[in-house]
C-alpha cells in the first residue's frame, strides 16, 4: 500500500512528545481532580451558602437528604438517593438529565470494553511496525491494512447496537417517568396541565367566544372551556423593566454613598440623565446631576406611568393568542393531540406551557414575522460559523501540531527542537483551553438569537440553544477542525512533490485525498484524548464551585454590594441545561467518531462520565435549581442528536475501511446499511413513544353540552385570566433596599424630598370590565413575611431597611422579585404558581361595571394561607355575603367556602394591627427591630407612585381571590 509521501517521517516526529504529553496530562488531570475533590470536602461543611444552598431554602417536601458535618458526609446521600426520590427533590428536568448522564456512562463503559478488547489487539498485532513509533500511534489503524480492518466493521455494528439499545431502554424509562410526572399531585392540581394555548388567531376570532369556536372546529364534542384572549400591553413591560433597573441603580448609588456608616462622603453622587427619560432634555446637556435626587424622582415618575398604563390597557386591542382551560386534564391533552395537524383558520393549538415559561414579547408575532426572523437567525448562525473558521483553522493547524508552525517559522523550529517537552505541554494544553473558552460565550450569543428568532417559551429556547451549540461545535470543532489539518497535510504533500520536479497538477492527481483525510484524523486523535482527560478536571472545578467562591469573595470584599445583590448571592443558581447537554453530546460525538481510530478515546470519555455522574448529582441535589421546568422535554433533543452522532461515526468507519481495507471493499459496503438502520430506529421510537410522552391522553370522551355548560359556571374557580395574563398587568414593582447600618443617615440624604403618594385609594382596585385578562391590583393589602397583612391606611415606607441577619435568600424566597429567578415558580420552595384546587367552587364571570370583583378562595393551595390574611370589613357592604354571576344573567349566592359556618367575626379575628414595621421583624424585640424609613420618601412597600407592592417573604398572587379585593368594600 502506497503512503502519502513523507507520511512515515510525519508520524515518527511526534512519538516521544506525544507519550510524554499524555503521561503528564493523565497525571495532572487525575491529580488536580483529586485535589479539588478533597478541597471541596474540606470546605463544604463550613460554607453551606455556596455548597448547599438548597438545604436552607427548600421546603420539607422538596428538601434533599440532610448532610452531616463530616468531611466525606456528602458521599453517602449522593450514592443512596434513588431516582424515585430525585423527582420530588430536584424536579423532572434534573432527573432526566441525570438519567442521560448515567446512560452515557454505561454506553461508553461497554464501548470501552468492546473497543479495547477488539481494536487495540488487532492494531498492535496486525499493524506494521515502524521505528520510533509510540504506543499511542500503534493502537490506531494508521498502520493496519487489508483484512485486519474487518475489526473496525465488526465494532461499528456492535457500537451502533449498543447505542441503539441504551437509547431504546432509556426512551422507555423516560416514558415511565413522564407518566409518573402526569400522575403526580402537583401536575394534577396545576392549571397549565388542563390548558391549551391558541396562537395566530385571526382578527375576527380574537375574543373569548372566538377561542371557543376555534376549539369546536377541532373537536366539536368538546366541553365548554374557560377562555381568555390576550390584551395588548404595549410599552408596559418596558416601563416595568426600566423601573426595576432604576431601582437597582439607586440601590447601588446609596450603597456606595453610605458605605461608611459613621461618615458621609463630602460630595453627593452624580449621574447623567437616562436616555429613556423624556424629561432628560430639560437637564443641561452633557452635565451630571445629583444621582440620588434624580433617580428618586425617576422612580416615582415610572411608577405613575405604570399605574396610568395599567388603568388604560382595557381600551387596547386584543392580541392573536389566547388560552382555554378545561375541567379535565384528559380532555385538554386529547384536544391538543387532535389539533396536531389541524390549523383551524390558520391557528395553532398546543398544550399551554407553565405561565413563567412564556416569552411574552414573542407571543404576538405573526407567522410571517417568525419566518423572517428565523431566516435571519439562520443567516447569522451561518455567518458566525463561517467567521470562526479562520481562528479555528489556525488552532487546528498550528496549536494541535506545532510542527506545522515550525515548517513556516525557522526560528520557532529551532526552539521546538531544543525544548521538545515544554512545547509538547503547550501543544496539549493551549488548544483545548482555547477551545473551551468558547463555551462561555456561545451560549449567551445563541440564547439572544433564539429569543429574536421568535421562540415562544424559555424551555423551547433552551432546547434550540442546545441544538445550535451542538451544530456549531460539530461543524467547527470536529469537522472543520479535523478537515483543516487534512487540507494542510494535503497542501504540504503537494508542495513536497512539486519540489522534486513534478508539475502541480500531476502532484494533485497523485495525492490521495481520502487517504490524506484518514491519516490526518489518526494524527489529530491524540488531541482528543488530552481534551477528554481535561474534561475530568472541568467536572471537578464544577463541584468545587471555584468561580462562585471567587466572585462572592470579591463582591463582598472589593465592592459595595447592595442588599439585593447580597441576597441574590446566597440564592441557588440556575442550572444551564443547554450548555451541559451540548457538552455531553459533543463528548459523545467525538468519542464515537474517533473511538474507531483511537480506541484510547473510549476509556478517557468513560472516565469522565463515571466521575461526572456523581458530581452532577450532588450539584443538582444541593446547589443548582431548575429555573424553568419543562417536565423532561430535553430528552428528544438529546436522542435525535445521539442518533446523528452514531450516523456520523459510521462515515468515519466507512472512510477507514475504504482506504485501508482489502481490495474487494466488502467491509466498507457492510457499513452502508448502518445509517439507514439508525434512521429506521429513530422513526420506530418516535411512533412508539412520543405521543405517550407528550400527551396524558389521546382519546377524546363525549360530553353532554348542556351538562358541561352548567358545570363551567358552577364548577372550579377560574384562574385562567390571572395565571396566563401578561405579568406586566399585575407584576409587583420592587422597592429600593438599603442596609440597616445606613439607616441613621438616610434622613439627611432624603429628608423631605417626596411627598406621600401612597395614600389609600390612589389606585383603583377591582377588575376592569369587559376584559378577561386585566386585573388592576389594589393598594389596600400587602402581606408580610410572617403572613400577617397590613391594612390599607398603613403608613407607607420609602426605603426597605434590611438588617444584617436578613441578608439571605432564605428570608425572601417567596417574594416574586427574588423567587421568580431562582426556582420558586417550579414549586421547589412551596406550591407552584399555577396550583389550583379542582374541588373549589366559584364563579365564572367578572362583574361588569360594578364595585364587586370575582369572589375567590383565600385558602387556595397555590397561595399559602398566611399570604391571604383577612382584614376588617367595614362600610355599606360589611357583613354581606359575596355574590357571583351564574353565567345566565342572574345574581345568586356564591358557593364560596367562606359561607361554611364561618362568621365574619372569625374572618377578621386574625387581622394585624396597623403599623409600618416589616413583617419579618414583628416577632423580634424592640431592641432587635430595624424599622423602615417611612413617610418622608413616599413609596416603599407601596411604591413611590402608590402602586401595590409585596412585603417580605410571601405575597398574594391571585387577584381572583375574594380577600384580594375586599378593600373595595371599606368605607
């Protein structure tokens, strides 16, 4: 067999350096991994904020197993916690993630046994021997020819069978987990489980009644549903975002200005007016102004604008999407299943996601806008991939093999010859390190791109980000990376041939491109061994949380963090599923492709997964949370790409046995069916499992229209409008927080700057007539951290004082401004946001044009009992029973639970006294209390503009509950 000219010399050059490099990396990787694991074990008992935040904030139902104070006390819970317990402790997404991790571990352990038992002996025994060839090169098929390459074909069939077998087995396991998820009490009691989302509604159907007619076109025998069409909130979300950013800016300004508790700086802080502020033109251009005064007035102005927009949003047009909720989960899922291929009047009907999963700004986009955005998004993705080819080519040509750089740089060639070991270390570390740095930037880029592309949900965005990352990595870091090494080798061969007197065209024709590609892949394979070994060190770094420790230390010691930032530092961080799924997929793809050419990649990958399966289990049990729960829907994305990875590896096998096989090429032809068999396997799994995974029921039951119509108005309380209304309509605005140590100096900084704008009655409460998803929050009730509410005429507080003992997420986990970003929507700290009680009767429709609001249940499981404390009822309606609309024009007595032998005296017996002390301090002694600064700022928990705010840990989420609007009946 004729080689590419100069091949033997190219291979022999790297023998000693490669062996030393692998020995060094194996030692350093294992050594540093053990060192980090021991360091973590020593630090963990003394830093629960970083290493076990979930133990402090999770409720009893969702808390992970307790940890002892011993150095290795964390090992036992990780080993003994089973999958059945994981679902409750960490959620469905994290449970499926760990199952995928265990599947990868098992796959590559089996492949390691097969590959090392078949390929390594074959290549060592049958391969041709050359002097100065190291063991790493000898185990590759670069020197193995003829019938010996049947071993690669046999391994290809075995490897594909192992991958398919584990995928099928785990597909069944995911199906079982999904059915358990559907049967769980939380899912059965959630509103989104029985709700449909209707997109792209035509203008003539954009009403509550129109949504019902659209569903009837899909399933004419469906029961009557509760429907809610969306309303246009226009610039309200931007106003709220601007308000929150301004509050944070004011907090940072105050934190720096009041850093020294005993002394104020001689100069007040200054800033430039915001470009978003319409009044910024009234200030001198280019001149700074007093920051505290400006930001305070800006916050008041924004709160007033938010209030005005909320009061006028009912005059705006409906949007092309809405929701429909049913009494039974089975019916909602069966209708969604029936509507998969039906698009009545151009609409799309799907199961509704969790309310916090929705990307609201993308919901109104038309199909045409989405197509255009996707087109541009794909174009930008292609350009990003194209732009990265140049630096990636330089890495693949020069960093992977420094000998290539020596060919064109004589001075470096002398240094390389003089310091072989040193440059071998640089070669093995520099290229993987540069490659890994891209991990940090690409997810953020693709996440923004997916939002601009029009993704409707955050979980869909994360799955698409994982898919885009995988595509980018495979193209750039696998195909282009390896291909450019081949191009360089091909060009070098042509140049070498022309130097002997041959013309260029003859030299090109004589060069075997397929053989050059095969040899290039074998030569680059040691890089992937070193890269996979480095992943073990990366897994240990994840466990040690070095970045969190460093960032927390620097933030506390070298800056002036605000109380809000200090609280957020102690919150459990969100787990980046998109990045980690991409890592696992890419590691698996690299190992499957190079495992045939370099069998040592198989144990390197198996070692990583064996280690990471336990480290990630600890991280998900005790440190990370799932920010937005999808119910394990990442599985299909992972499955599809694992099938693709197996098919791509078959192409590598075909190349290897084609260029080094026997003359008949039979071993190459037997590889051809494998990709088609994997496609058939994918189709089989889709047809067998997908419907059962995605739908609780696919069979539709017949309903009596008259009976279901009566049941709609006499049945469960309807929370559809508030749960699936735009958060900007009822989202609570945040209040500036200041550390208690600066409390005594606040009066001198703020005294008399704003009048009290938070007097009772400044915000009109109640429902807005005629619109199903607009509820303006009233100003009379704000629950405290201990569940005790304050009456409407409580003195407002301008700044929330946070004592040192309360600078912990544990005290604020139920407040939306903190909990929404750290897992509270998924129910990790209590009940999920859309939990309902199916047996709670209530009214269906809102009062139109009256002073009454819909009665509700103040003890709904979705809102803690303490979050809805009763308040005194006075005025002309005191003592009257709530009334409801029966759906037919008659007013009747509600079946609300308040009517069950429960007197109004009992309802008001637990009402708290008036006052402005924060709820979480009401149980402290007078000496321990750190009262809020109130009155002179105007705002505080009630806001600068008189808008409703939440107080301390718990809040009233449900504007539909009766207690929420009882303030309208006072006086």
